[in-house]
């Protein structure tokens, strides 16, 4: 979590808010070509605090205009440090950050014209909602009449009309977060930066705010850069997600491809749930395209899947398949795709679906099967089952 730096007066930084263009922009399809020049570019950026350990390693990242980009990763992965360097609160040890093609690496935060939204809201408790939202305009010496118009418009964007005269302490957590967002949108910045802004909210309110943020982003068309460790949050809101680990981006991709086509073991394990099988490659190029390989499990059973990392014969590998791609059968389904005999260990009710935990053999982790709620019997613990998962949805990682 980032704590906002303070000015000499104890106020949030002058760049402590963000926004979008005056008129809504049409929404770019996810796969539409980006403009020739990205809004932001990281080129060979590194960051170390002790001169030895690199917190961010050789970062090359393009941020497209108008996109919602999420930096996702576990604690200590480098995602928040990357956001801090973009905001100007940290300086890269090496490399360059470009905005509209111009270096901003040594530009102070208040001159970057970026908006910030923090997890702890960073609102002044002694100022009204309207005064908090007006703060970025006040430090920019915007005329008072124009300030009032902009504040009213920003509060309307976040559905807080009529709340301008209240104090932050009189609002709920979700309303306070909306105030922080309005302050970040009131002065029309080039970029909105958000550091775990929903982390302090309860689950139901957090999910509601995710949808509101996504809708607001689509309405404004401004560029959002969002930091979180919550996979569901990243997949729900983002156009693209950059998955960080150990100071580097492991994969950056649109959300559906990121989930369906993880590029390595870490991403496959970090994004969503997967059943993971340990095995050894016994053949490569087992299909017409040459993209699949066959692996033998410790008990002698054989499965095939996509050879993601060019594993070779004899390599120890992991096969990964999503719970919703596994079909459960009460009897052997015959020779079609990958089929493993299993026994049901547990049945877990999730409200909108069931999760079956299945044992699939000595030395293997338990398999997870996702089943929709439907009339009819549900397998009980101890029952035999056969798990079918197509090779095209089975990914093999070296």
C-alpha cells in the first residue's frame, strides 16, 4: 500500500488526483491496434534500495492511451514500486520513463499532471467533501467559480450529488473512496494511478465498486493504471493485466488470454485455480501442428497437451488445466482426450457452483472440478469418478 507524500502544509501532493478528457471518448475494442506512440513507456527501468537487490529488474513496458492496465502480483513483486516510479514518488536507479515520448524520469510528481487514488483515501478530515475534491484545483489556482462547477461535475460522476457539505467522517467507506476518486478526476489529468484503492472495503462493496470503476473508465476514456494483488479484481476490471513476480513482468496480456493461455508456471499458478499434474515428457510433436507433447505420469498413465515452453523428451514437466475445463463422468467415457480415473474426496458448495476435490493418484496434487448447480445427484465423498479434459485446454510447462 502506498502512503501519499505530503507537502509542507500536510496536504496530499499536488498531483494527488486524476481525471479524464472533457468529452467521453469512444471505447476502443480490446484487440484494436494501439496508437503509434503509447502514452507511457518504461525503458530498461531498474530500482534498488540497497544497491544490491533489484526490486524492479530491466522493466520494459508500454501503457496504451485510454486503457485500463492492472499491475498484478504478490507482495514484493515490484508492482507498487513501478507505480511509485511512474507517479514520481520514487526515482529509477537506471533506465528511463517517457510520457508522450518525452522523458519524465526527473520530473517532480506535481508537474506530471497525474491523479492518485490511495487505499487509505488520504482525505482531509477537517475539510468538507467539496473542499477535499477542490484541493487539486486550489493548488493550481483555478478561479473559485470554475472550481465549484468542476467539483459538482466530479461528484456527479461518482454519484455523490448533494454530499459536498458533509465531512468525510460522515460518509461510509465506499463513499469516502468515491470522494478520493472524484478528487482524482476533477482537474482532468492525463493518467489515473490507483494503489489498492478497494483493499479496505468489504467483499460485497468491493465487488460493487469494481463495476463502478470499470463503467467510469469506459465513460471517460482516460488511462487507468491500477495496482492490486487480487486476481479476481484484476480480471474483472482490466483491459490488460501485467503479472509481476520477482521484480519482472512474467506476462502482459488481455484478460481472457491471460487466463486461458498462461505463458509459464508462475502465471498459471497465480491466476485462477488449476489442477496440476506432475509428469515426464515421453514424446513431442504428437499432433499435426507439432504444438503438443505427450507426458507419462508416475503411475504410467499418459496424457497430452500444448507444449508451452518447448519441453523436450525426458524433461520433468507440469500439466495444468482449469477446473471448469474438466468434465466429470460417473462411468468410463471411452477413448477421447485425456481421461483419468479418480475418487471424490470432498464436495464444496460455493453458492453459484460446486467444487469437487478429487484424488487422482499417488504423488499427485488433488484435482479440482467446477460444476454448475443443476438438478440431479451430486457425487458423494468416496465415489469413483472419471475426469476428462481436452488436450487443447491442457498446458504443459517445462
